[in-house]
C-alpha cells in the first residue's frame, strides 16, 4: 500500500498506532519535528518556536533542528500544531522532513511513532 500523500492524510493514517499503543497512555504527547534549512533561516524559526514554549530549539547552526512541543493526543490538536509549524517553516524557507509523536522529550527514554515523513 502506498503511503498517503498529504501531511494531513499521513497524520490521520498513522495516529491510530499512537492511540492504540500502551506506551502512549497519557492524554498528551510530544511532537518532534525534524527541520532542515540554512542556519540563518533555522535560527529565525528557532526563535519563533522558543517564544511559543517549544523545547530543544538550539543547534540550528548545523542546518538541522529538532524542536519539540507537548500537545493533546488528538488529531485536531496535532494537526493544528503541525499546520502552524508548516506555515512558519514555509515563511522562512525551512523544510519539515519528519514529524514524530514521542512519549517523552528525553530522546533516550522516549518511544516514538512517525506521523509524517517527506
């Protein structure tokens, strides 16, 4: 079966794995975005996300950024955050490569499900 094409379709297709997983038992989850772009543009995105309460917004100097934000575990909440991130990235010429749902902001402890992959 081919991967759904649009961002929305991929998230909707992959979210049941999160909703049915015992590892994602909380009503909240963390979204991690894998961003790519020039350091200057990533810095602008980083500053905007930081002001919105996102974590892990440093490291843009190396052309990649992996910001995280905690959201309600619902299609609507995830899509709202994702669409806002897409708009911000598009304005700054930054590409979203992957979006994961994570159980924790701690990379070493977190379990994840990929919700979107370019």
